[in-house]
C-alpha cells in the first residue's frame, strides 16, 4: 500500500524558534499533499493544501506567513512553523494521495513549544 | 450545521458485539466516503472506502452508504478490545480534488 513518511515524529523547541516538518510519499507520486493539525481530543483540522510546484492554499484562519509550506517535488512537502509559540503545540499530520481518492497519512509530528 | 457529523461518543460495546458507527453529511454532491481509525497519539489509518449505495464488506468491517438519506455507517462485527479507537468519517466531493472533509470522530470503547 501507499506509504507516507513524516519526520520528525516528535520535536520540542523553544518559543521563537522555527521547526521544519517533512512529508514524503515513498512509493508513489503525490501532486497534492495536505497538512492537518489536531489538538487533544479534537478532530483533524485542515491547515493547507500543498500542490507541487505552486503556492499552497491555506484554510481560513491559518497564517501563511507563520506556516510556510513548500512542495518542491512530487514526493516531498515541508511545513515550517516559524517563530513558534506554546499555542502552536499540537499534532501535525500530513497526507497524500496517489491515483485513488483515498488519503494516506504520515505518522504525524508531535510539536511541543516551551 | 457541520458538513460531516458524527456522534462523539464514547460508544461502549462488549467484546464480541457489533459496533455501529454513524455519520451524516450535508453536501448532496459528495462522491466518495471513507472511514479512518485513529488510535490515541497516532495518525489516522484508512479502514474502508465506499462510493456506491449499499453495503461493502471487508473482513469484520462493513460500510453502508445511503446517498438519498446522506448517511454512511460502519459496522464492526465481533468487536475486539483492539478496536477501541476513534473512528473518523471523511467525505470527498467531486470538485474538491482529493481534499477530504472529516467528521469530529466517534470514540469507540470495546470492553473485555
């Protein structure tokens, strides 16, 4: 089955620093990748849609200057949380799809900002 | 009204029983429907997809879709404690590309 690799799985950073999260589709080409955020006991919230070679489309309320998304190739998208603050602490999950409409998720990144 | 709605639960069933999880959606042009299972602290994993009205079975799981009534359900037969998780319903519309809209999830607890 389709495999999506997300790295790192867990990161702790200090307030004001930036964190980069990578999402790779290992055995298929993903023209579109999605970035989600999930707070404890809440559902997935779509942050942005990342298209290879073009600017990401951000959902309402998501600051594009704070959450930088780069989708440089058909197998790699990155999310950079800039100037992170404690309220950015969350579970960040990427997903990608190949030929089928079903999404395959990465294992998620647990971000803790101290 | 939320686009995809699920009862948050928890839904508690005894081991060996049938667990029934329900989901309703508001967009009539929705085309594809998915059930994901998410264990605490983990990312969702795809269990079932269904595109046509009726039932689709895969092992202990059966997805049911009724487009006229705009609901999709997931039945888990012979529930096991390892099935305890949050189950997310997701819906895709034709003109949304591969973007899914997720429900809030139903937490299932299977008691030994």
